[in-house]
C-alpha cells in the first residue's frame, strides 16, 4: 500500500508476539530507544492462540517497571491489528511517533548526555 | 516431466478455477504426490475471497486467512499456476486426458516481472477497477491487489493506449506488447472443476433502483466499501456523496428464491449470513450509531455457530430483522432511498434509508456453463454441475470432478471441504501414478560451518528503482562493507532475478561466505526463495537473514530519501548483527506409519476408511457398537429421492470385504500417545475391558457421529401418535400403508433446536420434514399436512422441495419461540394449537399424527475426547482447527474430523466431508517421512528448574517434565511460537533462529546508530 | 518452596546509589520457580537498574551470574573468581535472604544487598499466583485439622475453630482470603471426622518455633 509513516520506526520480526520477552523491551529502552511497541494480531485471532494476550501482560509489566523508575510508561505499548489493516499500521506508526515526540527524547540517553556535558 | 509410458495413468491433475476451492484441491493433491496444473482465467489466483472484508461467523479478515494459502500454492514445487488461461476442450478418458487450453496474453512476462509496480505508477490510463467492483479506478497496467499470486502485473489491453511508457520504464524488461493468444495442451490423469460462481447482477430489478442510484449497491460492492484495502480504505461511506450513512438496509434473496425476475428458484445459501456480518461490521466501522435493518423472508442461519451469530447481531448489536417482501426501492431527496415493503400480516409499509445493499445471490457464469458443455458434463436445471448425493464431487464424466460453488451455492468452509473431497476422489483412480510426475529438489551436501568465524555476504537490492530510486543504495552497500564480519558486499538491480541468484551462489563459494544477508523487499514473499538459493550453494538455509529495506523503508518513506537511506543502513547493520549469531539448524526428519485410524463406523467413518483404503493405505476402523451404518440405517432416502438403504448396504459390504480395512466392532479408543506420523492407540472391547489391542498409525479420523434428541415436550412419550422424524422414517420404511388412513398430520420444527439451552440450528430438519410430508401426501393425497416452523431453511436446491410442498398443498404456519404451539389430547384426538401470524389468530388443528423435528445431538464420545485430547464446543460438537479454512483438521497435526460429530449435516455433505478428511490424511500418509520445521523451542536440561512454567504456558500442551527430571518439548508437537521461551524463569528454553542473543543483538545494533556513525568517521 | 518477591526498584536504587559496579547474583532454586530470582529475573533487574542509572546520568556496570543455589557454601564459592577479579562495589543477591547471608559470610569485606523480600513458605495456586501454607513452627499437627494448617493459614493462628470474623467462608481481613477453619470444617465433614473437632487442642508448644531461638538441625549420621 506504500502508506507513508515516519522513518524513525525500526521493525524487529518475531514469529509471534508471545515470543517477546520483558527483557527484550527493557533492552531496547536500555539501548536508548525513545519508545518501543509490540504489534500483534487482533485479540482472539492469535495464530498460536494466546501469544498476543501474553505479550499484552508483559508490556503492562514493563510499563509498571518504567513508572517505578520515573520513566513514562507510554514509551512502551502494544497494538493489535490484522494483516489487512495496512492503513492502521501506518496510523499507529504516526500515532506512536507523535506520542514519543510529545514525551521528548528518552531520559536514558538524555541522562548520559547530561553526564558528558558535566564532565 | 517424464513422458507418458504405455497405458499407465498420468500422475497429474488439472484443477480449473483458482478460488479457495481450486487452491485447496491443488494443495491437497500436490502434498499427496500428484503434479497439479492450476488453471485460471484471471491474472492471479484467489477467486472471490480476497475481495471479501471479513468472514462469518468468526469475523476473521478474509485476506489475512487466504493469503497464506495463495503463497503456499504459488510457491509449491508441484503446483503449476497457469494464469490468464481457459480450457477449450478435453479429449481422452480418466487416467489419460489431453486438455486443450487457450492462453490469453498477459503482456507482461510473469517470470521476469518482479512486482515492483513502476509500470503501474506511470501508466497514464485509468480503467474501471473490477477488484473494487467498479467503485474506483485503476491503471491499465495493474495487479489485482498487493498480495496477488503470482506477484506479477498484467496489461489490460482493452484500455491500454499503447504509449510504451511501461515498456521503457520496466528495468526487468518484462513488458511484451506483442504477446499473442496461444494454444497449449496438458496431459493429465484427472480434472477438477472449481470455477466458482458469479454474483447475480441485479440490474434487471428496476424496482430496486440499482442501475441508476449509486447508493444502492450489491453485497459484494459493500464488502469492498467495508474493506481496509477497498476504495474508501475501510471508511464506511456511501458512494453518492462519500458521507457516512446513518442507516443501511439489506434486501435479501435478490436473484435467489425468485422465478419472477430471474430463473433462480434456489436459495443462494450464504446471503443471510453475509448480510448479518455486513450489518455487524458496518456498525463497528461507523462513527455514529448506525441503524441497520435486514429485510428477509426466512432467516437461514443453519451452519455451525451461525444461529448464535444471528442472535448476537439482534440482541447485542441491535441489527433489526424485518420479515417482509420488498417490492420497491424509490430514490428520495439527498441520496436517500425509500423502501416500500409488505410485512407478514400483509400491511404495506415504508421506511427511508441512507443506503441499500442488495444481497445478491450466486449463479454459474455463462463462461462456466459453456465450459461444462464443452467438457460434456451434465448440469442440473439451474446450470450447476449435476452430482449424486452419494458421490457428491463426481460429475457425469468419468475422471472429471467438481467442488465448490459450481456444485451448489455454498459458503467457504464447505467449499474447502469439498475441494479436499475432490482431491481424494481425483487421487483414487491415479494411485498407481502417485509421485511419478512430482518434482523434488536435488541439493548438494551442506557445508559444515560450525566453528568457523562468521563470514557475512551482504547483497543490497535496488529493486529496479523501488529501493534505489529513494534510498542511496551504493551508500548503503559501502556502509555495509565496514560492518563486523562482513567479507563481501554488492548491490544488484534485482537481487531476486535468475542471473543474480546464480551470482550469489558463485560468490558464496568463491569467498567462503557462511552467512548471507539480503537487503531487499520483504521476507514474506522472498525469504524462502533466497533460503533456497543459499541452500543450493551448500549453506544451511537458516544461515540467512533479510533486511527489509523496501516494504518497510523506501516504499513508506518516499518523501524522505535521507531518512530512508539512514534507516536502510540501520536495518542492514541489525541484520548483519543477527547473521553473525545464526546457527545452522537441522530439520528433524521422522519416519511415519502409513496407517490410518478411523473412529466411528457410520457413513462418514466408512467413506473416510474406504477412501484411504482405496488409495492403498491400511485402515483400522473402530466402531463402538456391533453394527456398521450408524444413523443412515434408519434413513429412507435423500431429499433428492435416492435410496439410502441400498447405498449403506453396499458401503458396509465394501468395508467388510476390503483388503486394507481392519474392522474393530464393539470396540472403543481408550488411550493415545505420540504425534503426527507415529501414534499408538489402545483399543478396548466395550464389553470386555481386559481385551485390549494397540494399533500404530500415522493419522486419526474422528467420525463419532450424532443422534436424534428425545423431545421433552408436545406429549412425546405420552401419546403414541407423537413421533420423532426418525421414528416416522422407520414406520414409513416398515409399512407406509399404515399412514393411508391418516387424515391430518402435523409437523413441528425446531424441537429442541434454536432454544436457549441448545442455541444451534440442526440444519437438516426443514428438508427432512418437507420430504416426509411429501411422502405422506403421496400415500394419501387427501391428507391435510401442516408444517409449523420458525424459518424454513431449505438452503440451496432444497428450496425446490419447499416449492413443491407448497404446490402440493402442504400448509406452512410460522410460529415464534415466544408463542410455541400447544399440544393436547384431552378429548381423545390430538389437538395442536398455534398462532397464525398471517391470519392474526390462533388455530386449532386436530391431528392423527404429530411429527417432531427433534434436534441433532453429537454423540458423547468422552473416551475419544480424553484419549485424543481434542476440543469440543459448548454444544459438544468437535472443534476444527479453523472454522473457515481448515474445516476437517483438528488443531493438532494428524487428526481430522468428519460427519455429524462436527455439526448436523445431510448425508451428501457428510460423505464429502469424509472424503475431505481422507484427502487431508493422505497428505500425511503419502509421504515417506515427516520433515519438521527447525524453529522450535529447545530445552537446556542443565538450566531447567522443573518449575512447570512451560508446561503451564504452552497453548498447545506440548512440554512435559520428563523422566530424567527436566522439561521435554517434543519437536514434533512444538508449534514454534516461543511463548514458553519468553516465560521460562531459568532461561532454560530457547527458540531456534529467534534466540535471546540474536534478538538482543539485533536491537542493540539498531540502536547503536550514533556509535556506528562515529565509527564510520561522521 | 520459599516464596519471595523482588523489592521495589526505588528501594533497590536507593541501596545502590553509591555504586558504579556491582555483581548481581541469582539462584536456580526456589526463587527461580517462584519467578523472583532466576536467570530471567536477574536479566530484567540488571536491565532495569541500568536504565534507571543511565537516566540519572550515572551509568552502572552490572555483571550477572546465577548460582545453582545460594544456600550451600560450595556454590557460593563459585563467586570467588568474579569477585576477586573485579573490583565490585557490592554484591546484590536475588536469592531468598539465606543467599546474601551466605555471601556475606563467605566474603568478609564485601558489601552484600538483598534484592528480594522473602515472603513465606508456600506453593503455587496457578501459574503466577503463590500462597502461604507453612509457618515453619517446627511441630506439624495438620493431621488434626483435616490436613490444613490453621497456624499458617488462619490470620490469628487459632487452633480451636474460627473466630467471629468468619463470614461466608471468607476471613474478615479480606474477602480474597479463605477462612481456613471453614475449609477445615468442610474437609473434615467430607472425611467423616467432624467429631474430632470436639477435641480441645491444647495450647501449642512454641519452643520448636522461633520462640526457642534460632533453630538448627543436626543429623549425626550424615555429619562429617
């Protein structure tokens, strides 16, 4: 469909969102991603039955963890859509990018920079 | 292909029509040892399904579920897709047909075309877009939809002005303006016709304003309006002014059950359900509350889970259902439409709507009818293929089979089921030629790369100008050169072209490359191809990684070349990082036991057993009782009048004498272990649990059947004159003359069905009662026969029977669940009291006989459920793997189902389903080995804390704690989803090819941007 | 098993705020099974702490190791190598509180911090849910109570029937908590042992419990 969305989105493919580990999401944040989101099948439509439901719980766990550390939980998200919803995919990319722009750059990188400047 | 030798039969099959039925038949045949030529007049396969938005009753996205099948068919080594082609005529006989084909020009060579779409973008001509039912326009150079298979463009020369622009722009040199119509022939052993139907064109209904009002659309047009890939991107809009409608009406039976405007007296069988689905989905799409109303005669929601869908639409979604006949749709101001209709009481009413959808029926196209005539197969009075109930997929010409909507109008799952049945039927006469024409790949030995340092080769594709036109490909290529472990980089015009493939194979050898990264289009379409290429160069196919720099980069960032280039670099860096960590993986190959177990000795079980036994596979047929035949023993004849008794007798005799069938009567299944290909099942004598046998087999077919329920109302069991439908059948079978003195007979429908405690339609009872009523009428033409019903569900051609019954004077009175009939026998005679909605008053009918159409129940089959670990729905019917596209498969591999155990159905459908189960089973049994995918969860015993997490989280119940004290995941059962991997608290499980290390390396590399740039000296 | 849960991140961050390099140790025993301190949780905590510290602009280096068990000295010995080779500011333990104590005992001069709160002795009710079943009183008598422990599972540890707070089978402290005495009654009635409930259970000798001071078990036959 070639629907435009911002270039800042990078995709890592997994066989099922059920494969996505809490650690994978944290690693992305730790490595300096401004945000990370999981895109899975519509709830009830998981090819592996419940993978997307498990992923949602893990995303919620990470949100809570980030909140505890004073990082906006909105930097992590899960979306559900079907393979036929190309426009929705682009919309999510724009939506999430807008959300992250609002939140600003990740404090994880900003913190590092602050230190550099101080030093 | 090997030349035909002597009298032997040709081991290939031609499938005509590549809709879902044709595709399924092709896949089943190709998977069971036959070479398939799949012929379709269209430039791409898929038929109707890609045009649908959602499918009932699961609301699955149609494109999502069909596209994997398209890809499977497109990629299959033993399916030859012949697009743009029609069959002219066929000579010869079963085993040795010569099919004469007409190959229409496509004007673009599908072998050279890479599907890049540059031609379409620059084509100056626009034409009506048939895929969107004419609601928008497309270029003259086009592809039907982005997921099309083959993924190659075509030129519509009707509208093409011959400007030559596409030919100039096509870097793959695929455009061939001069292409002409060709003729060709195919040698095949059997033929399957799956041409489908066309949607009835309601232009002739001038009273419905379709031809001259844009807001009156057909149901298929409405599907496109709802579809995310449709003309309005899934926004619910009416064509007149692109405003969101606030009210939409559906008119049922347009071009069906109608002999006034058209000759289609039959019911199209699917329109009630699709109208409900469209109403529900439209409500979901609408921003404002949307009023939806369905104007109908009888609501025919007779399939599995359909009645519940109907209930939910009415109760939860508030779809209005108006029992009526519409006579006029009149345009009023502002694009609105006034519907004038007559309700059940005969009152004329009117109501206005923003939009009207005509629920168009289906009919064989003129082209299909002409094809049938050329092939010399018999058609019925409605121009559908004529078949017998006992051989439902066999046409009148030996060796030519039929499936799908061309046999009778039907929904997707039944089409798919029939397609598999046709595959089984087509395979039977060709068994001796199995695997004589199929191709296998000859591959070199795999190079051992363990212990070698990673040496990564990176191939960056320009994809014509699809990538190179937006991102700076040479810059990406040069950037890749400096990445760790990279020993070779190059960029190609088309990395997927034949010559580049050859180059890749050479470079791999020349530079000792042991990991390959291709940066190009999408793994969805091209990963398997590149994996094949590196495998041909001696590398394990899992040593491949793809960077998606087209679909996920240049195609979506066309307005930001710099951003696209940077992203391409990041994606390549990330792919290289994972590539370095890739391990060669071994696909487990297991032997298999080419034996089938069939549970249940009714018609379905026997047909499945015979179908497999006739193909040479040994079968164990297990029947709980002492007698074969099941419910069919009690039935008289089919609705078409065919004698069931003699059919069953013949079937039993064939089963009993078949050399490949081992019969186990008075026997039940008590335990089962193993996986597809290698099961062990323990059988036990019902009356002697000590007597046990273990059978080893590769597949199981469950056909445990159903039974008639015992009514608990209408004086059943209290008065001898009250019978169930089967009891009436038995009496008629014994001695019909007893009914000659009966003057008044009453049938009550839906006894125990469509009730809150059993919320499904038993599907067969309307037809059965009408057939019995006609039989009574024949015995005593003066008999007054009444049928008290809720909706008459004589779907398909059964509608003819309904028409005949009315013509014979059988009286139909509708009742509602709220006002069920009352039966009393106070004064000695039976009195049936019922409220007649047409007369608007209660009637009292004295009856000499009362027949109750009692519900069809599944047999309990508790042992089977426990032993095979198969699932049932709330009503006790078995649950198939996928309601639409895997109707006879269970969720677990190697298990199949058929017959009443799946859902109530007529005998012809049960037979087709049994043949389908056999075809699916044959796809397993025909092979010598089972090759398992390598993406599986693997346990590291040392790290396992036997905490049970995997056992509890696996959605398929595969892991268990083994005798050695750690979790065991059998690769034959593992689906490779990775759910247990992500949850294991000891990190003892890893998912091959998607290990933590690989995924984290990918993430790290992606986010290393600044460091990467710093390293590159920026 | 011993059931534990991770301390709040905030508390942990406060504990380690002075450190720049630490060793985070997990345990493959009970805390792996209860998803509190196995290799996976070690990875998650390490990543979370690194994120938090990056955010503060003071990055922390965290090495991860998960031991077979932290309640046996031989396994603790495996820390010798990393601790001697690295100049850790502290060692963080994700075992039950036995672990940090063993580490502290073994490495005299090393600062040790517990990452978990050791909660109770219990079992899993379902995946992801754990409950307390034992209080380690040292003299088990659950056969008198239909096999259910009123000491661990009654909020008041009552030994002779429920208190007045039992309502509809639930304990007054929370509608989520079963009244164990209700369960005991039901089970004993199913066992036909209701008459046994008539016996008065005398007050318990708590000397076998914590009241007798820290406990020790010595098996002379096994002792080397």
